[in-house]
C-alpha cells in the first residue's frame, strides 16, 4: 500500500506539495481539500490542477535551461 501511495504522490506533478509549502500547511491536507472541492464542483478544479502542473513543469524547465547557459 505504501508503494502505491508513493507512486501516486510522485506522479501527481507535485502541485499539492508546492501549494502546501507556499501556504505553510501539510500537502496531505491540500490534497484532501482538493478532493473535496472536486467532488462538490463535479471535477472543475481538475482544469486548475492541470494548468498548475503545466506551469510548474514549464517553470522548472526554464530554470534548468537558464542554469545550463551560465555553466
């Protein structure tokens, strides 16, 4: 069960972890709130989640490219 949890957390783009660190709360609580909001609003926060995942990956890519130029 722990391996499945680790796999899901690792492949979830780190959006909840990032938001939890920025807001100063546990990422598990952010995930829980996200799940509750998704059920209440019939899944519309999934669009926001995917946008945030795309933005974080793009930001990481730009940061890595910038580091390669200065080496």
